[in-house]
C-alpha cells in the first residue's frame, strides 16, 4: 500500500467528517496499491445538495499526481452547480483536458489542476 496516497485519502475523509457543510458521506470505493489509488465518495450537504468525487492518483518521482478526477456538485433538484474534471472531451482548451462545468451550459478551462480540499472550502463558503 502506498503510504502517501493512504494519508491523502485519510485527509479527505477527515475533512468530510469535520466539514460543517457535509451532512453525510458514503465511501463507495477506496483502493490503494503500491503505486496508485482510487477513491469515490458520495456525500449529501446540509442544504440538500450533493457532492461526488472520484480520484485516481499515482505516485511518480516521489510526488502524488492526480491522473483522473471528477468533483461534481449538484443542487437538491439534480441541477449541476459545478463539475471539475479532466475527461478529454475539450481538447482545444488551454491546459486541456482540465476544465470546469458551471451549470449545464458553461464550460471553461482550468489553468491549474484543481485541489479537492480547496474545492471543499468553496462549497462550504456557499452552503454555510
């Protein structure tokens, strides 16, 4: 088991437990090998919105690299608020494939790979 990835996944779970915006969460998947790890979480926010995350990480040259990810936040009616991901369906955007969906119609480039814990900070600011 990769200790760095385990610690990172543990930090995510602690953050979800301690977050004032998260009412509950379900750990759907958490697999860690010597070189990589996958995590999928579904959570319900205090205002009835939901937040799901998927992370696939690898350790390369002693650094953790977010190879695949999706951070999906939708309102209680199922309408997309924000989703950040790196699915390769916008190859012409700057810093492709990293992008953010804002609502159902707006897609913008992400100039940096997002950090999940910072995204949770933003959710807390808007939900609380």
